C-alpha cells in the first residue's frame, strides 16, 4: 500500500534536478513530436485487423519507434526488431548497465492499438494528433504509445544525472490489445538474451487521479465467448411465428440468468470467485481515503444513473477483485430503422467476463461453457465461438528498497504519497512474467486515468503526468541498481 508504513526521506545519489530537467526537455523537444506522428499510424491490434501483415501498420509503428530510439544514441544500446514466423513483431532495446548490475530490468509497453470507434469530439480523430490544454489526443497516445518513449527517456535521465542502472531491456510488443497471443513464444525465444529478470517496469497502467504515483498491485483475468442461439433456419413473420417458435433473444436471457443475477450483477459461477486477500482489501480502503469521492465520479454517468453501490470501497473491490460480466457485442439484429416484423433466426452476444486476479481463468471458462450448453431451453441450438481465457496477476510484496524509493520520489516529484490500485483490466504479460521470474519485483504504473478514454473516443494522454511518471521510473532504476 502507500507510504504510511515506509521510511520516507529524500532521493539520494542521483541528481534529481538533472533528472527532472532531462525528462522535461526530452518530452517537449523530442517525445511529443514523435509520439504525435505515432498517433497518426493506424496500427490496429491483430484481433481487429486480420490482414495486419499485409497492411503493414504494425510494422510501421515498430519502425517509427525503432528509428526514434536508435537516434537517441544511448552508449552501447542495441536496438532490434525481432520477428518470429507468422507472429506480430517485437521491438527490443538492450542497454548495458551503467554502474552496478543487479539483474535485468525489463521495461514493457505495447505499440498496437484498439479500433478507432466513432463519435470523436469536434476537431479530434483517432489518427489525428491534437495537443490541447496539456492533453495529447489520438488513439494510442495513452494506451500505450508513450511507454517506449518514457522508458527510453528514463534511462537517458539516469545517465545524464550521474546515476546508475542495471542492464535494461525495453520490450515493446504489438499484440497486447489482442491478449498478447505471441508473447509466450517471444519470451521463450529471448530467454537467454533476457537473462535473470529482477525488476519489471510496466507503463501500461495508471490510477484514480493525476496528483500522485499509482502502483497497480493486481490485475483481473478475463474470459470471453461469443454465444449464439439459433431457433430457425430462416427468419419468419413475427405475427405468424411468435407464440409458436421461441425467441432466440428470450432463450439467451434465460441462459444469462444462469451466470449473472440481473438484479445485483453478481456472477453465479462459483469458479469465478475467490477470497479477497486482507492486504488488498486494506489497500482499497486506503486508496479511497486518499481521494474520497473520486471513484464515484470517475466515469461520465448519464443523467441520474448511479454507481452500482454507494460504498466506494465496495466499488473498488468490485472492480479489482470480483467477477463481472459485460455484453460487449451483438449480431443478428437489424438497425431499428430497418427492423421488420420478423422473428429472427438467431441472436449472438459477445460475453466478456473480468475475473479476480487469482481465479483460474480456464476453469471459469469451462464452467461458463457448461452453464450455457446444458439443458438449453426448448432444445435451441447453442454455439460457442471465439473463446478466450487469460489469467490475472497479484503482485508480490514490495522489497524494502523499492518501498523506500517510492516513498521518496512520491514526495519530491508528485508532492503526494503514492497509492495502489487493483486494476479491473488485464495485462496478460504480467501473469506470464510472474511465472517466469518469481523473484522479480514489479512496478506497474503509468499516466492513464479513468477519464483518459482508452479504447473509446477522445483518447488522451496527460502529458505532465507522463513526465512525472518518467521521472519516477528514472529514480526507481537508480534505486534498483543501488539495492
């Protein structure tokens, strides 16, 4: 959790003024222009662009960052594009240690993007970078195009300030928004090159405000499936068929009632529930106390819509440690203006479950499969397709050196104690790394806020927060080398 149990103090050894000056100059003169050009690249994740290899946008994004990082001319750095057959590319930046080497520091980000989505604000667009009121708008600005720049700038800042860092490897993948399906193969391929990873820094996260550093201590897993119910071989006039043929939509409603309580939203699949650890529950209470009222106002609720619970701590636990269901897509429905009096032959819904960090995602998905395919009402045909399951992640306890560093940099860079967040989203890479490097420390942080609009229209990056996070990473690199 945050700093109350830490030792506090000031940042030592590395020149904090030099770090700050280097970071700010890099962001203003070098990073923002290049990041703006990155926004203009429609580098859709492969899940959303089946022809990604032919279209070349992912390759263009990788080449854009490769060129920028290479031009930084960091002494001894090796910048390479790694490509395995039939897999999305990875950009790898290998920087030798400056000073003591305490094992590999792996700095992670991704270059693939979510779809553009309609409804962007006036003067804004997904591939149109706009800097306005300290915010850089455009798809991939905050999620997660800035990460490679920030990681590289942090390394440069440590060196410019006379500090130390262990060997650093910046790894930028291009499939995170698709669940990182290619990453296990790359980690196996790069295992000898990566060596023993002792610190992981991930810049694909954020927190509840822009006043402090937020450390993500857990990530929910996920399970998803496309559920199709078929009742007819072809649509029929609703006046003739209704009352005789069951509605595919009503069958789906009944099936969904098996897995979710429609009144409360509680998930009824026992395999999706875990006991919430005491330390994570305490962190939830502390984060709410640090920024009271924030959770209730994170999202632009329409009209008189209220959050699902009046207790903010319960909202945090719901989002971080309890399973939820979102219906994120549908098929088989015409647009309302085109809807005739037809009893439709089928209904398809995409079910997206968020799972507690320590839940068994594979077992949860199998339980969902059983619930949806057993004893189907009216003997309707049920088809399940596009299934996916990914484990969550729960952070190890912080090492004393890391906690002390977080306490110090929070006071001097942010002016507020750092806090934790149990992130409701998923970063599949983290669970994989935790299994591969069980002794590693993890710093999952970033400049994202709930209002940064990741995945939806008007995505934007809080530039000053990104600068502060970059400074923080620089000091963490130095503290790690001196640990």
